[in-house]
C-alpha cells in the first residue's frame, strides 16, 4: 500500500479539475441578453388625493411637481430642468437614483437609464449646470 498514498492527491486534483470543465466539451456560454424594452409613452403623474389616516406622517415634500416623461426621458429629467441655474437642493428631489458631480469630475461610464445625473459648476459646486438621464 505504500504506492497508493502518493497517488491520492493526484486523483483529487484530477477530480477538482474535471468539475471546472464545460459539459461534453461544449464552450462556456452565457444566457442571451434580452432586447431592450421599447421606450414608454409620455406619462404625466401627480400625487393622488389626500387621505387622512390617523398616525400617518406625510413625506417632507408633499407638493412635488408633476413629472412628465417623454420616450427619451427615462428618468424624469425633463421635469427637473427648472433646477438648472439654481442652487442644487440636498437631497435632490428625484424619484430614483441621483448622481451629482461637478464639471470636469471623473465619473464612471456605466449607463443607468433611471438615474438622474445632476452636473454642478466646478467652481463652487452649488449651481446646477445640466440635468440628464444616465
């Protein structure tokens, strides 16, 4: 039996390597990527009628303006264009994720269609210069 012990680690290594191989020699593959959904039609949304519920505390911004989205406006940026030229509020009143950065700042190139990008001036980092989706 002294010749079997040195072969056990080799056998274990072969078994582990076989677990990482694709089945039946087929190449590795990923699930196909679904085609993007067509853009939604323009929709105007407003907060519903007030309902009095005992113990309920309303949101701090009950008078949020109506958000009108167009087919190319996936995050509602068109309804936020009134902030351009003014001091950026904190937190920024958007319904989804928000990325605030100054002109010239490095940003990641990932595209998130529901994210609002708020660009502030590079000097004092307070005035809104542009608002877009992505």
